[in-house]
C-alpha cells in the first residue's frame, strides 16, 4: 500500500494510542515482545500478515477515537463481541474481510446499535 508508514513509526503510534507497553502490544498481537521492540527500533519489519494486521489495527484505532475512551480500547479489542459472532476484534484484523467486519461493527456502535 502506498499509504504504509514505516513499521517503527506505526508501532510507536499504535502503542501511544493504546497507552500500551511493548509487552502489552505483543500480547495483543500474539507475538513476542522482542519482536515488537525490533519493529519499533527499525531492526526488522513485521512479516506481511502482521504488517497487514498493524495497518488494520491503526485504522481501527482511528475509527475508535471518540467512540471508546483510550483506557478501554485494549479491553474492547480483546473482548468477544456479539456483533462479531463472539469473536474478538483483534483476532479479525489479519485480513481484509475480518477488518471490514470490525469496521462495520464500529459504524454500528457509532449509530447506537451496540454499547
């Protein structure tokens, strides 16, 4: 994607938006914290699947801004949601189809259909 920012910048922004440590972001993404550290320092880039998940996570965080308070974002991402057939939002961000499901859920929340 032409809009992709460097992984180091993206990881730093995501951590700031979530108020998360490297370990907490690693847990959210189901990777080791040294991986997150290496991405953030620019030593290595995430593999393509994780890069897509990071892109989708960054987009979701932008959509959630003003909808869910910062302190609740990680919990929301990690909690099963009835609007996602019981799936956790974070688990659906590895592909475009899952991302669209999460995006649609956020739009439904904005419209007042879910709490």
